[in-house]
């Protein structure tokens, strides 16, 4: 089988997982029970690395969504009344089970998404950490404020909103699912989860582990299916009180419209065209490491990818050859090989989208510099070359539209004002990166950038308490700590008078006037 952590070991485990998932159909989990779709509708889940089928998956329709929503509604009374300490215990128990299957989940995510194992190796531990973080918040999620006033007292409290629909993407399935689901469960809400149809397998494992850990049936339901099918029916279902979605901006806009009829609360983490600004006084070697990692790591298929490089013109020629050298040296190949840095795109349709942007760059006059020789895998594979676009300007589509692949558009700027203007000249506002040794400039530019998160002299490091979300077309609402909990909780204010308060008396005849003395 090979030593743990080797390519041979990963392939042996992958073969075992393929055999396991090849039998039967991956079913929905509704009310604690596994079951197929009515009528037996299914779809194929395929491995991006070789196009082979990993599993046949049940395709949910309106009946499965209705069953799951009703199961979540029925379970809500019990789960919302469960003491926070017990919710904490169960979330920790789920985390323990995820960690116990860490190697299996890493290989499974690589098979399902095409992401290199070097990045997926920590996915189970990161997912468990998501659960553990919100587990610790569970005992105090209802806490509010005491607001005294003259004659009366205001006490606020938080209460879970009800069943929540969660729709997650394919690029980091387990990590994003646990981040969203953990907050909702800690708050005392129940869940109907619709995972991405292109990478659905870890969602089924998560539901299985949750039941093993003692999560009551109906608290976490999983319905597989398409976005336009199961996703839309979930968004429109009257029993679902809120929708949390991670994905593309166009889909997010449709979800907001679909949720409007039932006045659902929505939390939308959407796309980005995130700039990284490199000033002439930057520590170039560290900046270069971050630039390459944040666009080519995870195949460029992440919302926080720094897909626009804005470099000060005075250092552009110094940076260019070093950047080209690094990109050409990127290792494209078998995602189960620990040495691989870039794997295949998730699906042939997405591969074609990335390739179209390369062709578009040439048509619009940009210089295209390719990286490794992904062509050796054949034109029908899902592999694409990591590329750099030089000679671009900010009005080009390659500088304005989210490619979501290993493609970096390089732009130049003159000074601070020009850098901010170009960075903000985008419909998106999810994240930005800034490299400078000038403390004053760092604060000025960070304040001026239209982005939900600005990393200064850093890549996308996390802090569980910090808010995360976008401006403009990059979304609505914030994740993280208290911000994530507020989304799925209602705040109630209770007012108690402790002194007699003056009240206007209406509907009472006025007292008769006393006649004057003679």
C-alpha cells in the first residue's frame, strides 16, 4: 500500500474508496434516514482527474426538499430547546469522528474535486476545528444585554430563527459545509443542506458522522441535486427561514430573488476579482510567495484568490522575470501526488471556461505566458496550464470577470491613488491584499479599498472571530464568530417596568370643572 503520505498510499486508499462508493446509490439523509429520490432519479459524480464515475447520486426534487424541510421543522422544537452544553458536546463528538477519518476524507475530497492532496491533507482537521470553535460558543448563544433606564429595564435575548437552508460549493466542500453548519447547529437551528452536485460525497459522510455522534434525526438533513432543481426548491420552501449560500454572484442574485417571496433572511458569500497591490517598498520575496500561492494554490478555484496583480511601475520589470520563473515551474499533475501543486479543473465545462479566457486575453491584446505543460494530459482532460496575462489594462474582461482558475492578470500602477482607483474599479469587493513597509500607506490604502477583508503583508490567514464577507457583487452578510451566529438568530427585547410609569388615559371622560367660588 506504500508508506503513509506517499502517492502509492494515496492511490491505494483511493481505490478502496472507489470500490466503496461504486456500489449502490449515494442517498439523501432526511429525518435521520437514508433514502433514494422518488422515481429513482440519479446523476453521476465523476472524478476530475480522469473523468471516471465515482458514484451514482440520488437527485432530489421538490418532494425530497419538502420532506427534508418538514423534518427540519419538526426537529427544531427539540433541538432549539436542547441546552447549549449538550449541543457543545455533540459538536465536539462530530469533530472527533471527522479527525478519526482524516486521511480518508482528504483522499475523498481530492478524488471529488481534483484539488491536490497537499492542500486537502489538512481538510479534516480544519473542518473539525470549525465544529469545535462553534461548539464552545453554543452554551452562550442566547446571551443578550441588560439595558437599564429610569423606571424600566430592557433585556435582550437571542433565539434561533428556525430551519436554515445551506447551499455549499464544490471547491472546498467539507471545510465550507462545516463552517456554515456548525454555526447554525450551535445556535439551535436545524439544517437542510444542499451540497454541490459536482462534489457531493463528503456531505454524505458528514451526515453519517453527525448521526453517529448523537445528533438527533432531522437536525441535519442532506438533499443532493442541482442548483436549479433542489437548490431552488429549498430557497423557495416556506418552512425554511433563512438561506446561507456560497457560490457565484449570478446564482446569488437569483437566490435572493427566489427567497424574497417568503421574506427569508439571506447570507450570500459570492465571487471575487481580488487585487493584490505591491508597492515599490514591499518585501518582494515574501510578496512573490503570497502572490503565487494565493492564485495558483487550490487550482485558483477559491473565492479569495488574488487574481489581479497591481504592481508599481517602478518595480514591475524587476518582479516580472521572477514571477514568470515561478509560474513556469509549477508542478501540474496527479492530484494524489504530494508533489503536485496544480490538479485538474473540477469539470470539463469549467475547464472550457478557463481556456476561453486564455483565448480572450490574446484576442484583446494581452500577452499570455503559460506555465507547465498540462497539454500532456490531452485536450479532453480537465487540466489547464497555469497562465500569466501581461500587458493588460483594467477595462479588459480578464481584469474584470472572475475566471476561477490558475490565471493571473498583471496590471501596473503609478502611485497610491492610481493603485486604489484600479483596485476599486471592479464589480466585486470580497478581498484585497496589500504589500508595503509604509505603515501610514498600509492604513490609508486598507481604508480606501472596497473589500470586505484586506490582508496587509499576509496571505488569507483566518481568525475564527473575525467577520468575513463581501461588498458590492461579492455578497451580503458576514460569517465568523458572533457575526455568523447573528445570521441564524432573532434578537428579542423584553421591557419590564419596575416603577409606575405615566400612561396617557384615553377614553375616559374628563373630570368636571370646579365652579369658581362666588
